[in-house]
């Protein structure tokens, strides 16, 4: 059952396309402050709180405070409160009941999940203008009830985005591939190595001076020709698109946006100016349907060049500085010259520059024209990435049809899942981030984001070969399978590591699993179900599974339990029922071991990957190919559980 309540004067986020009628009567399950300033409930000892999409910490969100306010946060620490996305759906569940809570609020919302009081969930929107949805299930079995609540919620928010098949192949990315030659070298090296490859990503380096919808003609002299040559080799080029449009006279995207009033305004009604990669930029007003259509149509220049995949970035939107704030800071800093600074003065000096980026005051000075209604950006901040991606997604549906264009975004809000997927942003080469990348998946799936993944091997800092191996192995079932790295970090294309054959075997195994991954992904999408789920969504009457944070169900037939710690050659695994362990060394070299329900220590060397098949279920296995277009989806063997 779904109940809907209104508080104050909510902005229509369009997260829910067909809204049910507003319920009359008091809100059940939650204590509500009359003015909507807080919603709270007592958590019993056995309550687990799942959800909140892409956030830090474990699958069970209890014990921390999270703030939905989309932020370009480069440190994903245990204590980080906000990341790039706001996916305000929670599932509070124990053996007796499951309650889904969706706080549809485009501005800041705080979720205090046992932080202030360990047994209390308290939700506080910064402004009490929002819609609240409560979802329950009549199913008696706790696992069925959990699945049912998510299913009803997902039906409410609409079908998830469907990517093309090549989106499930291996992708190589790096901030720093500057030219055709760089890209060709990557393609050649993978070909020589015998590792399948479906995509090479183009980071900001492909553009002319970081200008969206341009290509540097010196480094890519015949871009359409190059795109087509790569496609003939089965490789799709996937360029990045940033939120900001460079302010430059004569640059037609800027000129057109300015002339037609398509940019976000400041409080005086002038185009709001901020600085990001190219220096000064304006942001497309993606809350206006006219501007959204216009922005979407800009992708044509790349679609026409043969491109069929994009990643949308910096769309929180991220701001390095605004010219006014920068100039003021420079003046302030000058005032410190020659002074003897005590600790407080020194801190103030440091903050002059430290507070320039993503400054909340700047978001308060941005205004949208939401089809005739003037809205302060800060109140609808979390909708920017959603609507930038929606602009592209709506255009691709019209121009190319469904399932044709790969599209994913860094920032998001529920509703964006209908137009594209997400990647989890600038993680690090930390083992804890490998574990986090798995823990984020079920919460993203609940919120509709089935197509997602992390930067394998870690984005920031130098990676290590063992981390890279474990990450590729832990992500074998993850829809987005991309190796991406930050500028200046250790090069981590797989052919650069000594154990080449181990990497080759892993990526080939990924391709052998694609028939299963794709079929299960489609099923989850068509049925409004989860592709990755916590074990408690299948084994409801087993209290042990509520505690499990590092094992996942991947589709309906298998469980994964990857090694996510350094220097470990195995791990403990809990089996909630009898299962068959498949220990893969390659797609054709594997052992199967029947294991009984209960605890097991399983070894797993760096060149191995473990998959657990549920009793009575079957894992189909294909034969790898150079890319997904060459996969023979009909040629499958079956491993029985
Ligand atoms: C942002 C993105 C990252 C990208 C970089 C340069 O940090 O999150 O993936 O490589 O910008 O475009």
C-alpha cells in the first residue's frame, strides 16, 4: 500500500510521474511535527534501515547522520555526510514489518539514523515543503515483504533506464587521454593482450579548451572518422559532458544560451557566472523545459559524429569559485601581508581560499525559471544533475529510441533513474572503498538506479595490482564495469601490470557472465525489482542475514562474497541455504563445490573469483568474445546449483 502526504508547498520534483491521491487523516508510523519540520520514529533493536542510495557506511544505515545535499565531495570518508546524489528512500525493516519512506524534497534533508539517539530515526527537511510517501506490504514472509515494498516504490517512480548491451562490457577510462594516438594505443594494447573491450572513455581532455560539445581539432583531426574506425573495432568512444558552458564570445553554445535566456540567473536577473574547468561558465537552466530541450539537442553534434554513449559530470553543480567571491578573497588575503598571524587569524586566511568552492551562498544566489515560476536554486539544489541528465535522456529517446545510448551521471535524484545510470564518483584506491562500492549497490537499486558502478581500482591516488584484481573480481556482476583513474595517478590499464593473464581471465569471465547479467538486469528492470539485493531480501526468516554487509545477491540465482581486504587469501562466508561454490580461475577452468547452509572459510587466491549458486538454480555461462557485439548469447553452458 502507498500513502501520500503533502507538507507546505512542495515543488514538483517529477520523481513520481503518476501521483496517487493525497491521503487524508494523520500520518501513520511516524511522529510528525505539525509544521513538517521533522518526522521521526523509534527503532527497535532488530530494525535494519536500508536505502539512501549512494551514501557512505554500510548497507544498514543505522548509527550515522546523512545529509541529502548534492556535493562534489572528493573525500568519501566514514564521516562524510553528503555525496553527489540524493536518493531519499529508506526501508525500515525487521522480522515483523517493513516500511518504505520516500521524502520527496528537492532541497536539503537530514536523515539522523540513530546518531543523536541510537534508537531514533529523525528526518528533518531544511524547509518543510515536501511530499512524503509511505509504502507497506501485506506479505507475511519478511523477505517477500521487503521485495514487495521496493517493488511498489519502484512502480511509483517509473521504469529504470535501459542501457545498450555494450554498456555491460569492459570500459577503459583515464583523465589524461589527450589524443587519437593515446586512445589508439589503449585499444591496440588491449587487443594485443587479448582482453575484451567495449568502450574507451574520453575525459575533459578531448574538448577544445574544456568546452562542452566541442572536440579539439588538433588532437582529434577527424573525429567522426576516428569514432567510426574505433567502432569498426567494436569499441565505443564515450565522451564526458560537464554542466557548465564556457562563457566565451563566439562559442555558439554559449551565444545561443545567452541569447535565448537558457542560463540560470543571479539575484539581479543576470546570467549567473561561476568557474569550473574552462574558467568562467554559465549553467543551463535545466528546470525550464525549453532550456532542457535546447541543452539535450546540443548532444547532436556528438551523436552525428557517431557517438552513442555519454557520462554527465560536475552536475551537483560543482563550482570552483565565483568571480566576485574570488576577487573579494584576493583582496582579503592581501590585507594579511606582513602581519604576525595568531592561530585564529591564520585559519581565517586559509579559509579565504578554502571556502571558495561549492559555497552555499553561491547556490542561494542562483535562480531557475521552472516554466514560469522563479525558484531559488538552493531550494531545489538536488534536482540539477537529474534534470541535466533528463535533458540528454529525453533527447536520446526522441532522436535514437530506447536502449540505444549509454548515459550515466555523477549527480542524481530519484526520477533520474528513468533517463540514465550513475557512477559513484571520485572514490580512492582504498580497500574500504572496494567494500563501499558493493554496499552502495542495493541502496541504489531500491531507488531505481540499476545501472551503476564505481571506478574500479579507485579513482584518486595510486592503485596496486592486488586491489585492481580484487576490484575486477568483486565487480564481475556490476552493470557498469569501468576502470577509471585521476590525472597524475599511477597508470592502471590492465596491460601495465605483471600478471596479465590473471586480468585477461577475469575480464573474459566477465564476458562469459554477460548473458546472465543482462538477462537478470532486464528482468529486474521489467519487474521493477532489484538486481543487487541484500541477502535479507531472499532469506527473511534467518536473523543472521540481517547482519551481513559484504555478501550480496546478484540477480535471482547467485550470491557473491568477494574478498575485499588486502593480503587475505580467503574469507568467512555465511550461506543461508545449501549452495554450490564455483571457484573460477577462468571461464573454462573452474571447480564446483557443494556447501551446506552455515559458516564456511573459503580460500580465494588473487587469480580466482568465487560465485555461489543457489540450490536448484542455474548459472548460464557464455563464451567470451572481443566485445559484446560478438558475443553469442545463444551458446551457453549451465552450471547447476
Ligand atoms: C571529476 C569526475 C572524474 C573526472 C574529472 C575530470 O572529478 O568525477 O571522473 O575524471 O572530473 O573530468
